[in-house]
C-alpha cells in the first residue's frame, strides 16, 4: 500500500517523497491510519523499524498549521532527541510548523530563543523540559499529541517520575502514543495510567534483535581482547563500525589504542561535553571517523545509516542491551553484522542473551590468531555459513573479505 492511502496530509506526503521513501514500513502501515483517526497507540517496536515517521507524519498532518505548542515528544537521550527533531523538521519541511529540541548538558541561549519565538512541536528529554517549564518558557495547556518514545529506556534511566510529571501537566483531552521495544510491568502500568483505550501495534517479536543482522561470538582470553579486536577490524570489510564498551574509561582506552593503529576514531560517552559529543557524532555521520567507540547510554537510539558492523568489545550486562546495541546495525532493510568478543567470564551472560533472543549465536575462530586457549571455541562445532550475502558472513573463514 502506498503512503498516499494512509490518510496523511498533502504536505506530509510531500515530505515523505522528499525523504525518498517509496513505501511505508510495517509499523507505518499499521500505526499511521490509527493515529490519524485520533486513537491512542502503544507501538511495540525497535528503533530501525521506521517508528519515528510512524508518529511524526501523523503529527505533522494533524497539527498542519502554525499555532501554539501542540505536539510534544519525550526521548531518553539528547542524541535521540536531536535526531528525532531533525527527522520531524525534515518530514515537515513543506509546512510552516516550528519545532524545537530541548536537552540538558548545554546552555539555555539557543533553546530559550526558539521557545520565545514560539513553537508547535517540542522534542525533549524530560529533565530539561521540566526545567524550562519551571522557568516559565514552556506551557503544556494546548498539547494535543504526546509521544513517549523509547519508554523502556526512559524507565532504565530512572526518568519515569519526570515523565509522569510532564504527563500530569498535559490536558486530559489529548492523544498519547507510547513506543517501547519491550513492555515490562512498569511500562504496562504507565500505559494504563497515561493512555486512553489504546490500540497496540506490535512489529516483529518483542524481544528479537534486528533480524537483518548476522551475529557471531569471538571467544578469547581476557588479556587478548584488544588484540583480537584489532585483528577483527583488519580482516573486516566495513563501512563504519560502532564498538561498545561497558565503561567510559574502557571506551577511552580502546579508542586510544585504535587511534595509535591509525584508525580514525570518535568516542561517545557521558563524560564528554555536549560539544565533544556532537563533534564525534557529526564526524561519524559524515564519514570523517570510520570507527566510533561508545558506551550504552551514549549510543542509545543512534541512527547512522552507514553502520555496517557493531562490535561488542564487552558483553553487555543485560540481555536487553544486546538487542539495543544490535539495533544500531541492520537498520531498516540493510544487512549488518554484530560481533561480540567474549571471555570465560561472560559464559553465563551469553547464555542469558541467547535465551533472550531465542537463538544460538555461532562461535567463530579467527584463523591464524595466536590464541592462548581455545576451550570456549571447542564447546560446539564451528558453524557452517552459506546462503547469505557476502557481507553478512562473519569473518574467520577465508581471511579478509
Ligand atoms: P527509525 O526506526 O524511526 O529510527 O527509522 C530507521 C531508519 O529508517 C531511518 O534512517 C529512517 O530514515 C528510515 N526509514 C523510515 N521510514 C522509511 C521508509 N518508509 N522507507 C525507507 N526508509 C525509512
């Protein structure tokens, strides 16, 4: 079904065309007509499914014209807020709607100026939004459409009390949409409290990682992790690679070593200033950096089209984080690879991840790598690859791709 059959306004359709989208994704197909009819919505979908446009296009269509602040989108991180605001501005470029993005960790100047000029849609992290409300620059009394995006991440980050404070200040007669990759009990409760007779749209299995990604585990001794990472990068034919570390110091250390090896590396974690983070992100987006090393929180919701590989330098603590990390590759319909470096200490975490995603992840041995031990590799026979595209095959067999 084409976009033109979903009930969107002519201006929103122009925005879609200019974005180069030819047909709606599954969540857009199901969510857009519902939102256009005024229903509340629970979207159980991961990033990478096209969920931003699923709420942004109806918002642009329904708000239509410049007026008061009527659309509000809450996001868990500054990066995600900035990204979603850019998307809304892009889709709405043929309207005269004004948007603003509000997040902490940066000065008030530009944000205040935007608010004083008047805006129709705000995309914000909850803390700074409440802050701006207390400063008298934001009023919620005309809000018609409220989006709680990545609700499970907001829960993880302890933002639910702030989210509730915002919701309480919005008019009762409003349309509310909540998006979440997983629906834990706290989010279910939030849905019951904040939404009115919602329709649920579930895309894919709730807990499956981006299905287009190919997964591989690289077991190694813990003091050989960096060496293996470097070898893996040498043998991999990547466009851009995102490397996850558990800690900020770990991320800095890995980045430094890769820089010494001649890689163009950006680092993204919360010890960096907003300006440094923006510089890293923009440099990664425009291809100046081929590698980005990040911690989980900093990279949440990152949308960089060219990411061909995600490498978990450290196995994530929570299986959910594995899914979120992998969600950075294999976006929309493209294929991506997800490599995880594991040590003997990670065996239980890997079992939990495999259980969570409902599939075994193949163990792969790097040919010619000077392994100190291969016990973890001997757990099961090596996997047999075939039938997938060249780029989706984990490295290890047949050398450089
Ligand atoms: P999201 O899940 O909203 O973060 O979107 C993931 C990616 O899919 C973004 O890069 C979008 O630009 C892209 N996208 C969204 N909708 C479509 C569509 N209908 N066709 C092609 N790409 C899309």
